[in-house]
C-alpha cells in the first residue's frame, strides 16, 4: 500500500466501512440537465470499467448512484459482476429522470417499488446505503410521506443496510438525522450553510456524506490549489465520512484521491 492510497473508515452509527472519496456515477448514465462547467461524453463500457478499476486501485470502495442518474444503476449492475462484494453502493429514492426531465414521487408505494427496481438493476441482494433524493422541500417530504419510515422497514427486511436523506436545508438535514442513519449535504468552499447538520451528526454519532465537495467542478481559488483547500475544509470536520466526487477524468480521479489521502494523513498527524 502506498502512502497515497485511501483507507476506509466507519460510517458513524453503522458498521459500514467506506473510503473517504466516493465515486459519483451520474456521468456514467446521464448527460442531460446536469450542472457542470463543461459538456462531457458518457464513457463506454470499456472506459467505465477502467475508471472503476482505477478507483479500486486508489482505495475507493464507495459508489454513488441513483435512479435519477439515467441508466447508471443498470450499467453498474453489469460492470460490477463478480466483484459486488468489493464495493459499497449508495443509491437513492424519490427522484426519477425520464425523457430529459426530473420528477419526484415520495409515496411509500413508489419508494418500495424503487428499491425493488434498484436491486434488480444493480444485480444485487442488498444496497448498503439508500437516501431520499430531496427536491428541496426536505421537512415536508419527511413529515408528509413517511419515507424514512419506509426505508427503516426495508432495512429490517435486509434489502438495505442504512438509510437517510440527501437534503438541501439545515432543518431538513437535522430532521433526517433524528429519524435515520445519515444525511448527504452540500459543503464546499462556496457553500457552508449546512455546517450545523455536520455539527449535529458529530454530537449524535450519525453519518455524513458530502456532495458537491468541489462545487460541481466550479471550485476556484486565486493562487491556491482548490482541490487541496476543498479537501482540507471537508475533512477537517470530523463528521464527514466521505465526499462523493463525480469525475470521469482518470487524471482528476487519481489526483483527487491522492490529495484526499494526503490531507487526511496530515490532519491525523496534527490530531495526534
């Protein structure tokens, strides 16, 4: 193992071991309606397989997907054949992407349907983490639909191992943590409004996944390395278990993972 290989850590409040970098797979399945600074071409199977192989060699074991990511789940189901146990999968429920447009359905019936469909698409008997894919109306979704309770029931059935919500508000993030295992929140050099959710998670031993850690590719700092500064910000908060980064550029993936390993090692040395 090289010094720059990622080491797994335990997602707080669970037994799940995750790498601090998660490989986001939206670009494996969807190129419409995405908010990146430049266009991209969806990788073919050979390219996708090489990206997964590279991620694994760097110590990445966490894959982030969703029904809203086009055919990402189906592709992963085929690409991970024979190596499913090497990966931790995080998927979602609530958002659908059809005919170039997103729509949302948080009803208990749809959530159960969505999980059964994801299991088939991913060619697996369980999904380690499932998050409600919020449309921004976090509190209303949690209170009106009982979606977190449905995910809890699916946990008891062994179909998922941990559950939570990808939130967009502080109130929603804390409410999700009160009622489930984890939350996925935005936290980067430009946006830190959801820091109270991380603070709550730390105090209550709940899991945190970070989305948009590099501001969806928009992170920029005059005269400083934005990736290094982003990693320092994210991982200096002890609640952050992993940051999901959705690159399909092998060079970026390698640099991001190696920088993450160096930053975490430095922070650990400081703490000791």
